[in-house]
C-alpha cells in the first residue's frame, strides 16, 4: 500500500513540475509573452440575435507584464462574450501570447503550453509505472520519433508548392505504423504480420471509398467544407482518412495477432482452421467496440458545431450535409477498415503460423 501511494505522489510531482516548466518557458518564445497582473471590467452589454439567442459582451482592461521583454508593463483592452465561443475571458495569472502593432500590443491567443506539458507529464509518468522499464523506453522512443516524422512532413507539406499529398502521407502512414510496431513488438514475425495486415486492411478500405466516390461522382460529398484547407481538399481528405483508419486497424490487428500467437505458444500442433476460426472469433469480439469508439469520437467532435448551428436556425438536413458529411464518411471508411482487418489478419496469421510449424 505504501508503495502504491509513493507512485501516486511521484506522478503528482512530475505533473506539477511539467506544469511549472510551461509557466516559466517564456524566454524560449520570440513572440511577446505576457502575464495578466490585474483585471478590471469596464463595460458590458446584453445582445439578442434574430434567433432569440441571448449573450452578454464584456470589455476588460488588462494590466499585462511582459515576461520576455524586460518586465515591461502594458495595458490592453479585451472584448469577449459570456459564451466565449470565439473569444476568451482572462483572469489574473493567465499567460497570453501577444503581437506588436503600430498602436501597441494586442492579444494573439492564450498561452496553453503549461497545461499541455502537465498532461504529457501525467501520461508518461503513468505509463512508466504501468509497464516494464524496457517497454516504456521503447514506447516513449516510438512516440517521439513518430511525432517528429509527422511534424516534419506537415512542415514539408506547408512549405512545398506542389507536394503530392496522398502518396506522401500514405508512405508516412506505413512508416509510422512500421516504426510503432518495431519499437513495441520488436522485429519478429508478430510485428511483421500485424504491420502487413494493417497496411492491407487500410488499403482495402480506402480503395472501397475511392471506387464508390468515383462511381457516384462524389455526389453529396462536400470536400469544400473542410476547415482551413489551402490546398485541393480531396487529396487532403484522403490523407486524413489514411491516418484515421490506420490507428483503429492497427489496434485490432495487433489484438488478433497477439491472441493467435498465444494459442500457438499453448499448443503448436494446430491446423489452419483452428487459427482461422480463433482469429475470426477474436475479431468479432472487438469489432463492435472499436466501431462504436470511432463513432463516439466523431460525435464528441461534432457536438459543439451542431449545437451552434441548431441555435442559429439551421435544420438537421443542412447540418448533416454541411457539418457532419465528411465526418460520417470518414467514420464509415474506418469501420470498413476494421471489418476488413478481421479476415485479413486471421488469414495471414493462420497461414504463416501453419507454414512455420510445417517447416519445422
């Protein structure tokens, strides 16, 4: 029991330390960083729109100390609505990123890295105590390497004028999944089967989507509704779908392969049909759960925009067409990948394990 409380205390200390690292890292920013030292509300007003939505606007007078500009103190006005849909209310000790203009300093956005660092500290310290040191080291290395590759690819895409988005992100997806499995499972047969099944199931799901879109002429699919896209939207959506399908399929394939390798360790004298039926059985058990998880993630992402559009007089048909259209499509494609992963993974694993025993 004492050891258990020590672990909890360690996680708390690491999380708190990471939070304060984020609070004290203003010297690492080229952009001006300020901390609110006093707040005064100088004006407020009620407003009601044509849909009877009521809100209240406020104007704050903020006294801000510049943390990376020799402690200079400035005064900034901040306008925000009580709903805070597109604006933020600030309090004493909040940190904000500023931008310099001809009239002085203006608020750019809240500085949130302290919360991000705290969450990362909580995550990694929790993982440290939930697995062996060796597995934790490889998992951490996998996350760092994959995150680095992803960020570099995004930077490359943003700076290049004519980058083939889909091929680049397809290669990136295969590389990310391969590295993740290598660091977690090693370079053995189990990792290779999982990676191959993941790639094949993802490819089949994307091919099915591409064929349907080609046959229907993308009727009813509004790629132009993608937010903040400065490139041709359709290839970007395909690239997004590749990454989205990959995670769920790799999770499912890994579970099926691990289960069949466990059967092989219990009794190596098994035939193809034993592994095949066992793989299908494991897949059926987790298929529904994974599909529901994907759907709930989509719903959670969509709720704020759906509520906002309903409050502004839009009907459900318009919301489904303009807001939920691509999310539903991506959820369906991910579900297709999950469905394909079951027979693909079971077949590959059963075939290779049977051949392995026959070769002996």
